[in-house]
C-alpha cells in the first residue's frame, strides 16, 4: 500500500537519513544533500505544503521538498517559479516508479496552490518522461546567459511561459557551505566515501551547455 503525505516533524531525522543513503557517493565522494534538507526547512523560501514523504506499507521510503525560485525578464519583471530537490527514494526501492508517483503528486498539489512553472537541475533521462524540457526551449538561462544541459523546465499550466528571455535565480539556501556540510556529515554515523563512475557522469552533465543561437 502506497501513501503520500506531508512530512511531519517526527519524520525529519528519518528523511535526512534516507536522503543521505540515496545520494552518498552518487555525484561526489560523500554528499551534502542531507545537510541541505536539514537547513532548508528553516529557510524563508521553503514551502511546507510541498514537502512530501512516500510510504510503502507504512514505511517512509522517499521524500521531495520544494523552494521558491524566480524568473526575471529583461525588463526586470519577476515571474515566480518552483524548484524541487532534493528528491530521493531509498536505494533498494529505486527504479520501481515510486519517485514518479511522488513527483506527480507534488505537481498536482503545486498547481492547486497557484504555481505554474518548475525549474530544476538534473539528468534529463530522469525527468523528460515527466514533461520536463530543455530550458533553452523556454528561453530560460542562468545569470551568465548560458543554457545548462542539466537545467530543465516544466509548465504545470500549458502556456505559462511566453518565450520571453528570462534569467533563473534559485533560493539562497541552495548555496550550501561545504565546510558546514562536511561538519554535519561527520557528526553522523560514518559512511565510506568512494569514487564511482556516476560522479564522472555528473561532472560531464553539470559542465555541459547548449549552444546559443
């Protein structure tokens, strides 16, 4: 039996543990995503209504969290957007559709709250099946004018974006202090840091950009 519900305070420690297990050694030796979860809940951009856990037979196996972000056009006009992450499923339950169910549930709730655009960074293979498209197709770039291959956009409401060139700004909570994250990780049960092929894949994707017209 699958249940998706809002995270509660009693879930906090477990969600951080799940996040740590899901991301450890995936992108770099170790990870900082669990520290991001730890500090995100107290940030002004955090959206509690879009903080969900997914349970399988009463056991929490995953989580998704959202923060406010913004898109600014060339006239300085701001369009509010959402960014999710971390989103995670315990390693032993990955590739079984649970993450998809969790994300789709959050999309419906976000739309009901009045949000119409989500911008994320990730592997396109994981998200294009959920309706995400290249940021370049929506003329959304980073502050340096580039279109990262890993930056994707989903219109929760078709036509929410009109093709205007916009710059994406994420929440300040995403600028994690690596030393603070390392200290927090060291305070937890020790996990072995390793160098894995997935880290090279992440490096390539995170340093790839689409050509500008």
